[in-house]
C-alpha cells in the first residue's frame, strides 16, 4: 500500500523541491504578506483613521497573519519531503485569507473615498495590490497546469507575471453616468451560503451596500431551512463546504419542485473548468471565482435577477392564462348546458319524437325544436348558423326563442314561407356580425294529416312512408340562407303524412363526413342509410351518430350533428 501511494503521488503532485527552492518560494510568498501586515499595522496606528475602519483593518491584519502561518506550515523542509500534498487543497486554504484581505480592503477603499479629508486611500490600495501580487505568485507555484512534472523543480515552466493585476475602479470612483450603467436594479432578497464567516460577512456587506436584502447560512442544511421559511430571489452558494457541499445543495434544490426555479450563482476560490461545467449542467445560472471583481459581481447578480423576474412574469402570465381558460371553460360548459336545456322534450302519443345533438365544439351553431302552435298545429324546425362557438350559439338561441315565443310581428307562424321571409328581414348579416343561418321550418296539421314546409338554404328533410319504404321523399324548397340578401321571398310546399311515416330533419353535419379515401359521405348515402336502418323499431338517432363517427374514425366530428326524428 505504501508503494502504491508513492507511485500515485508522482502522477498527481510534483516531486518535493530542494531546500534552496523552498527557501525562495517562502521568500516570494512572504514578501507581499509582509506588505499587507505592515500597511495594516501602520493604518491602525494612524490617529486620523476613523474608528469605524478599525474592525475591518483588524480582519485584514488577521488574514495576513493567518496566511503567513500557513506558508510556514506548508513550505517547511522538515514536512515537505514526508507529506503528500494535495495542491488544490493547499491552494484553496492559502487563498481563503487573501480573499478576505481583498474583500475588506476594497470596502475600506470605497468608504475612504466617501470620507472627507482622508489621505490613506493609497495605503489601502497597496494592501490590495500586495494581495493581488500574492495570488499571482500562488498561481505560479501551485496551480497544477503551471508545475513541472519532472525533476525536482517546483517552479512553472514559463514565467508568470507576479505584479499587481489591474482592477476596475469601484463604482464610487466612476462618473455618475457610469455608476448608473453599472448599478443593477438592486431590489431583491439574496441568500449567501458559505462556511467561512468572513466570506459571508464581506459578500453580505457588499450586497447590502448595493441595496439588496441579504440573509446568510453557514452550511447547506441551514440554507435549506431558510429557503423553507422565506422566499429568496437568488442564492450565492459556496462550492466547498463541510458536510453538504455546494454540489449536493444545488442537487437538492433542483430536485425540489418549490426550489428548482430559484437561480443559483456558484462561488468558489477554485476556478476549475470541470467544476464550473458541472455546476452549469446541474442548473446553476452562473459561476464566480473568489476574490470577486466588483463590477462582475454586480453585473452577474443583476443579470440573474433580471432573468428571474422575466421567468416570474412568464409563470404569473401562464397561471393567469390557465385560470382564465378554466373560467372560460366553466362558462362555456354552463352555456352549453343552457343551450341543451332549450332543446325539446320528446313527444309521446300519436306523434313521437326523439333527437340527437352532438356539437363539434363546446358551443355549436345548431338548434332545433318542436312546439304546438295550437291544438291542431305542430311547428317543427332546425336552424344551422354558420361557424361555431359563442357567437354562433347566441344567434341560434336568439332564433329559437323567436320561433318558440312567436315574437315576429304580424306573422302567422302556421305559414312557413312568411316565417322565413320575416326572419330574413330581421336577422340581416349586417346586424349579426356577418353571420347567417339556414333553416328548415314545417307545420303539421293534425286534422288534415299533412305537412306544410319551407326551407332557406337548408338540406331537405327526409320522409319515409310505410307504403313506399325504399323511396324516400326529400322535402326542400328553393330559397337562400337567412340574412344574406334583402327582400327575399320563400315558397311553401305541402305533403300528406300517412300513419306510420317517419320524418328526419337534420343539418349538413350528419352527412358531410370525410372518409378515409379523401371523399365526403354524401346526402344520397345518408338517405340510403336511413332507408336501410330506420325501418327497424329499435332505430334511434344516437345509432346514426355512432355510425358517422365510425365512418370518420373518431368521435370528434368537423361539424355539429343535429338530427330530429318524428314518427306519425
């Protein structure tokens, strides 16, 4: 086992450097730390320093001292030859206190810029510059891609620039116009999740200074507890934490129906591409490396919140749409029930009636009925309004109510042609949103046993008699649809009704059925079907509906199916 571990080390970590190399590394790394500690101590001794600056200066000093201690621990000759190092872990532990130094120094610079009469901004910038220099040296010495894998050298294969890196100035140092461009719409509640207390404080204070409401959690379980108690607009989640790490918390959030839409920005001192890609694949919105570039931090938070607000508006719009659709569906169902309630009760006795009505949409444009005008005259009709939906249903119900209540002025409702002519004058297309309708209207005379009828653009009614069961009569008159043209006249025709006769009044939706061969089922084929089936006592209108549904191959028809059947 010992041999195996030593062999794996040669693949993952560089060989131990010589004592001379370690001495140079310690010197290079200690120099900027000494600058940080020196300037911090001088500022603390400065009499004119505002007392509010002292706590942050103490944290900067503590970070420098912690970093110095870690350098002495990790780069000691007595330990280095016998200790197997995980370079990434070392890099993370060494970088954390420097991130604190950079964060606190940036905030102090911003405060100093707003404090009149201060002249110590330059020292704060030197502290930040020394920290940046130190980070460059760390990348030079410890990042795996910069380290030689052969020999005893612990130095990079190519020299790296170790000087202070350029940084965007704080937004307090920019012009008013530039400030407006860089400052996001800072309205939102953010959750910062980080096991390091200083990291949490630095990020929290910076976000609060930008106008956000911020809550903090020191681990994943605490973060889940807070997310269960209140709503957040964004989570800034540290990747490396003890217990539940950032990956595990992100996975828990994306598996939760209540939390999966909450945007997450991952934050870490480790900027490996594989880790970044994994977080994005798991659903994170973005990734930020420590220490934060202030401009990038604000921009990415602002972008995430903008996207969240857009998604929230889309979800609210969708919810409102679903709610309105449900309300509309409920109202349409209620309207459809009302329309169906207006259809006639079946007749019994010497004249028997049955019917079948199946609208192609929730609300159709067909309606029909029969009612006694007096003790000797039975009126029957079927109306087919062009189109479907609410408008067609309203017009069909209006026509039905006129016919049932006999409210046309100066019209004898026992005269079908007069009824149609008056309907045509009353329901003109210009007054009915360019809608028209066809109608078949007849009146049966009980004593004379005959039927007088008239039609306007409507399919013929079919009369089957016992004396000539295979010779159906098509009852139709010439006449245009109602509402299309002005000053139309209609004609009446009369036919005797023998005992045992059957009358079928229907809309064109019962026979204009598309077949699998691409053709339409015809009126003649519909008539032949009635001749073959209607002679049986068990025939009823719903059997005809099931037949045309089987012809089409589905229950949903393209037009309303309306069939009124009377036996005399």
